[in-house]
C-alpha cells in the first residue's frame, strides 16, 4: 500500500515514521516544499541563539531516512488533489498515485493590504531559510520592531531580547496578550515583558516602512515615527491549503477533520496546523496549533492510515519557558 504525505514538518514526518515502524512493507513518500531535510521548526530560536548546532535541528539524516524506508522529495510543490482518481498533481505536472494520503502542510504568516506593499522591507521569522538569513544579519542589528500576534510572535520577541537587542512590540490591542489566556501565568504578561525591557506600543499598527541610511523608518496609524534596524511583521497566520483548491475536501479556515483525523474524502487524512478539529469546549472547529499537537496528530494519523481507529484528544494547553518563567498557552477561555 502506498502512503503519500504532503508536508515534511513535525506532523508529516511523525506520521511517516509511525507507518514504517508499524508496517515495514508499507511504501511511504513524503513530499516537502523546502530544500532542507525535515527539521524541527520549534527549535529555530535555540539554533538562532547558538544553544544547539544546525545538525540538531534535523529529525534525522538522509541515511536514517533510507534506513527507515521513507522516500523524501524535497523542493516539490503539490498543486492539486483528485480524490476520485486517488492522485495528486505536482507543480511540474507529474502525477503521483496514492492509496492513503495525509495532508500535513502546516501554516504560515501572511500580510494584509496595508503591509503588502512594504513586503520587501519586512523579515519573516518562520522557516529555516528565514533563520539563516537573520543569523547572518544579527551582528549588525541593534533595534528591532515586531508587529504580530500569537505564540510565535511572543517567542520571537523573547528570543531577540535574550540576544540583547532593543525590542519594540506594536499591537492592535489594548494590552500585549498574544491572543492567549493569561490565567495560568504568574503575573500579567504585558507588565512582565515591560519589566524585561521590551517597549510595548498598544492600539496601533504599522502603516508605512521606508528604507533609510540607518535602517528603516516606520510610521504607525497613530502617527508615531520610529527607526529600526529590522522589521518583523505579519497580520495573520493561516493554514497552507492551496493544494486542495478545486477538490471536494471540506474546509473552513483549515481542512476539516474528525477525531480520527479523516477529512470529508475517503482515504485522505489531515494533521498539524493545516487542519481544524471540532473542539467541544468552544463548540466549533479549531486549529490546535503547536508542536506537541502536531506530534500527537502525526502519530494518530499514521496509525489510522494503516487501518487503526485511534481518536485525537484536544490538548488543553502548551507549556513553554518564557524568559525563565513558565507559561501555559491557551487559545480559548
């Protein structure tokens, strides 16, 4: 049986490894759009801070992939899925057949209409490529401006501050909450960050970025004029699901899956940041972001692609270290 996995992140690689461990004769093909070996995105900050070496980012070397019997296709884009024919179409028009398919394409940051014209002046912090570019620039960077939301934004701010950079965070909200429930944080998150030396500008947003002789000039909607060496910004984080366009696979913001991680189409599964699963607590579909969730979903998807019937249980929180203090990250009350 041929198992094809679109996406070489935590969910995809975990599913591939699970399948091969449980069924040594299974054919497993992982298709990734990046040119690197599958890596642990959640360790990028540690790599940037030189806490780990580059080779420690990768799940395993190519030799181990071969030993596991997993075929990896790097730098390959999937442009379409045809469930009725059980095939996927690659960007260069190659057609790949599958018996079971897993979509684990993750998510990525994006820019809205206001920031889009300034894209060339904005640095994303999402991929290994972004991190390698930033690592080269770091010695020349003193002042940073960050505009965004969510745990990835909080992680970026803390990482920059730990590196001794001057950080200004701009948020549309009245406080810096990063769309999290702060009940489990000992002390207010906003005040905690200010105590750590991070400047926070509230109820504001970036409207203009211009290159200058000394970096960049940034203007906000409240007409603040700021200067910086680098600008990190994004308006939203969304699932990467362009590959399902034109198919009957049901979606909202992400691909809709049941507790067995099955999509609306037979023999097609979904896992990781690209899917929405029903959350009984909020009585709606929800993207269960984060590395622990992607890992667990990858395991369950792999097992169920082999005919098992495991159910995914919603993870209530992600615990991570915030500049020496523990924070449980939640996205619902």
